[in-house]
């Protein structure tokens, strides 16, 4: 009876994942080993040419650029987000207000927020206008359609994904542990590295994983803020399914991207569950 009840509870979620996740992934896997159709789509015939094509230096450069920007965005979000999360966790009077400010960007579309960055970074945008009027610069800086713009857009878009998990870990931190470490003579820096950071590590790992995976598959940010010169792997996938109409190659790229995400997830699980005795 208990097993039947458990099966009944798991059935809706399992059916949903099977229909809308597993089945599409299997279809995409099948498409990645088929030939490209004459007018797009797929044609019969097994081939691994699309996976071998990914070894071309052009596509390897795109993949390397994507990994680098995802790692830089994750590190920057961690450096900026951890102090914010700590401030929110320590603030009792303004905690609700600060949390609302962190969640507020999600009330608007990610696309709209990215377009707003264009108005800030373009030659006649707010940043260049202020710098020119203050006399800091004498001609507009080239901020838009640069790697800096892409990285700034990634950090701006995914920073809340870092702040919220870290805050959830810090909010559970017992202040008595910090008081005990201070009583034993630990300085603030020692308190942070021996007490605060280890106990908040699950939130750091979860936030880093969320930011890294989101940045890895992003294509809107690099498309709007980076232009044609700053292509990421997500733009490559989008182009194969739309402009080039090469579904098999787009499917192959998608599976390689999923493999990278799987490696990141397994690494995060290993960090959160170290081997016994370590």
C-alpha cells in the first residue's frame, strides 16, 4: 500500500519530466547523428560528422570564450553578491526591503533589462554623458559591443541567482558560533575563513552553479551587448536552428553544452558531499 501511494505521488512529476524533458532530449540526440536535409531539418543516415565539426578551431574558440566568460561572471557575482547577502542576513530592520530590491529585477523581462543596458553603455548613453559633463573624458568611451559589455550584462542579469542562495545559508548561521570564535581570540578575518565561509559554502556552491549554468547557455546578452564579434555558444546554437537551418549540428552543439553543464553539476555535488575522512 505504501509503495502504491509513493508511486502515485511520483507519477505526475515523472510523466511531466518524461514528456517534456527526456523525450525532447532523445529526439535531439537522434537528430545530432543524422544528416542535414537539403532544405533544412534532418535526413536519414547515421553520421558523427557534426560532433567532429566541433573540433574546428573556430568553434573551439567560441566554446573557450563561453567558458571563460561564464567563469568570470560567476567569480564577479560571488565577489559582489557575498557582501550583499551578508548585509541582508545581518540586517533585521531592512531585510524585507533589501530582499525585495534583489528580487525586483525579476518583475520585468530579461530582454527588457538587457535593452536598458544598451541605453547605459552606448556612445550617447548615460555613462558617457555623465563622464563627458564631469570632464573625466573628452570623447565617448567604446563600451557597447565589447567583452566588457557582455560580462557586465551577465553579471547584472544573474547576480540575484548568487545573492539569494548565499543569503539563505548565511541567514541560518548561528551568531553564537561567531561569539565563541571571538572569545577564543579569533580576529574578524579568521572568523570569516574558519566559521562563516565554511558554513555558507552550500549557498556559495549553489549560487555559483546557478550563475555558471545560466551564463553558459546565455545568448541574448552577447547578441545585444556584444554584437557579431562577441559570439557565445548559445548564439551558435540559435543560429544553427534559425538562420543556418542545420538542426543536426545545432543538436550536437546543444549536447556538448549539456555535457559541460552535467560536469559542473557533478563537480558541485562532489564539493557539497566530500568523501568521508576528508
